[in-house]
C-alpha cells in the first residue's frame, strides 16, 4: 500500500496505517476489524449520528465556558459538529451497530471524525493529533458511558415523534373510513361466531382509538428519554469534570437540541440503569401488537373474495400468485404483521440486554440501540404504508354485509325484546336446522310485520342503546 494512500496513527496497541481519505482514525479501524457482525454501520441511523454531534457540541460549549478548552479549538469542534448535524460526513461513521465495549467504538468514531474535520478547518492534515486530539479535547469531560446513552436518548426522542406523526396519519385514515361506513350494518363476531349487529364504521373507529391511545403512551415514553446522565463520565461520580460542568452541559444540550433534557438526580444510578429503554420498548411492542391485531382483522374481513368473509375489499396493489391467475393477496397487512413480529422479538432482545447489565454499567446498550431504532423506524414506515397503500382504498361490500345480517342467527338477540326470549330461541334453532334466515322465519310466522322488522333492524336501533320500539308504540 502506498504511503500516499495512508497515514500512520498510534494507540496503546501500536501503530496502524489508516486510509488517508478517512476522517475516522485508528480506534475506528480496529473496530471495523473486530466487529464484522451485521454489515450495518451506525450511519444507518442518522438520528444517532446527529445526536452524537449534538452531545459533542454541548460538551465543548460547556468546557469553553469553564475555560477548559481554548476558543480556537472550541470553534473548530463546534463547526465540525454542525457540519455533521447538517448531514455531512455520515459516511465516515462506519463501525458496526453491534459491537463490544458498551458503545466505545461508536463514541471514538465520533471523536475521530469530529477531530479530523476540525483539524482541516484549522489548516492541518488529518491525523495531526498533536494539534487537536480525539481524547484530549473532543472527548474532554466525557466518557462513552455518559455520551453514548445520552445520544441514544436524543435519537430515540426524535424517532418517537416521527412514529407518533405516522400513527396520526393512520388514525386519520381509520377515522375517515369510520365516517364513510357509519351507516353500513354488519354482524359483529366474538370467538369467530356470530354475535350482534354493529356498523362497519364502529369497527373502523375502534382502530383509530387504538392508535390514539398508543400515541399517548409514546409521549409518556418520550418524556423518559429527557432525563440524561451527561456529566456522569465513567460510572456516575463525575470524575475528571469541573463541579459546574454537568449543569452547564445539560443547559447547552437543551439549547442545541431543543429537547427538554434534565440531568438525572443520581448519575450513578442513571449510568447503570436502562429501564427507560425497556419502558420504551414495551410501548413499541404494545403498538406492534395492536397493529398486528388490526391487520389480522383486515385480512379476515377481506378474505375470499367468495370463499371467505368478503365483507370489505382491500386495494389490489400487486398480483398475488405466480401460478393462480387473478389471485390478489393482502400483502400490505401481511408486511405490517411481519414488522410486528420483529418488534416483539426486539423487545425480548432489549429485555435480556437490560437484565444482563452488571454493577455500574450496562455493556449491552449497542444491541438495545439497534433493536430500538429498528422498531421505531419499521413501525413508522409500516403505519405510513398501511394508511396510504391499504386503509385509504378500502371499500365495503354493502350487499354482502346486509345479506349476512339478515341471514345470521345472531339477529335474534336484537329481536328478543320484541318477541321474547323463548320465541327467539326457537327461531334460532329452526334457522340453524333448516338453513332459513331468521328474517324470513319471522315473516313466515307473522311474529312481526315487514315494516316492524325493517324498523327494528335500522342501524341506529341495533348499534346503540335506545328505547325499545314496543315502548315507542302506544
């Protein structure tokens, strides 16, 4: 390898040739070699890279205000952080998302990239660490153990609100369908058996409510992300920091990020406890479970088109089979189901990683971060796809829904107040044995007139509490 294409850097293990064009350095190079695990670099999570830059910028601002870093160095480091926050240099964050060392490789990747950007601004070559050093200035008053979890919280906070926004789009889509289908009568079902009538609008309104409830739970989880341990350094004692550093760096973090962060009241506890990530993961699992249940319903209600329920039609988005002509499958609900399965699995991973923490540090935050960010990102995309590629285009099979109601034995429950429990029971048994509809049997037996039956089976009478028809008649 030509000396022109590399530069020599040194660490405690010795010298290594680093690509001359790289903004990262020797620590990152060793991490690339040590952790060829997923092939997914940390740059795959832009929120994390930007959060790291925010943390580094806040740290240098606090250190500068305390007279611990020169104005020249502080300006160069700040400029480097701002460039990274603008989306530049992300390609140089190359360490694998899953790594040993509690996130040290990610922190050092950030330190090295920021240092080399700053060195160039100061007119020096990359790797001129005698001028500006990744550990001496860029990592001053910091440890991976407070930088990395703080960056995770900032990144998670941003991701949570993107997910909330996506869920809002899906909620609005369900609400529109609830309004569109508000007068469409159908049979409700419990345990896959006929229950009592309801409207298709009521069915879709429940899905909107589910989304709204979980948006609130996500907002609660987001508030937990705002308590940070920046200033804790190695184990929470704040070793190697100025007494005023923790307060100043938190204030700087708030000003730069716009996130209402606060310093944890007990930094030793905060450095070892990842309970807030477990809580967030649990909420994400809750969202996933509900989304999957909704998608199960959509697949069941649209099953057929002739040999299933066939009550609604999902928009056809692609051919469903390479062998069966004309087949169309519910591929959008299916993909959201699979996202849900992944999120549930991620929650198990996060639970094990949190439990495995020992004494003053949890070394497994990289897999917690990877799992959380996947869950948030995939749920966000899943909500958008479900809304735009499926729910918006759902239509109702009105006649099919009406026929099911009229032929269902379940409508005897609605007739019970008018013809009595015994007569209703006999009707149900006869309908089951003969295959005749309850509707027809009522007319044949002259238990009610067609006009009375039509009035009783009005959607507003069947689907909400109301004074009985017999009580309305003098």
